[in-house]
């Protein structure tokens, strides 16, 4: 059995229903991030990768340990979250 083909739209293409207010998601009134912000993102990511790598190479005290992995992943997560705030 073939699926019935839709032939009409609820609203014409390129229009919006009445009463719907659309606001821009990108706000142009915020200033760009400072120059050091990109370096901060990179530093968090690199420290996280370095901690994870050093754990596997047994260069850290008590390694290999899952606590070092969690710490490294925490730095990587902070770097990613910081990158989402970059303008």
C-alpha cells in the first residue's frame, strides 16, 4: 500500500502564521569575545588531552587511574562549554 502524498500546506511557503513572533537568535548587540578567549578554550582542551595522555603513559602519580581520566574529561568538557560562549 502506497503512502498518501501530501498536496497542501497549512500555511503558504515563506509565510508565518498570525500571532507568532519570531526573534532573532543571534543578537548583534553583544560585543565580540576578547582575543584571549580563544586561547583559553584551546588551553582547556589541551590540558584535558595532556592529562588523559599522561595517565595512559603512567607519567602521573598513581596512574593509570580513572580519576585522572575523569579530570582530563572535565577539562575537555569545560573547553567545549567555553567554546559555546565564544562570539
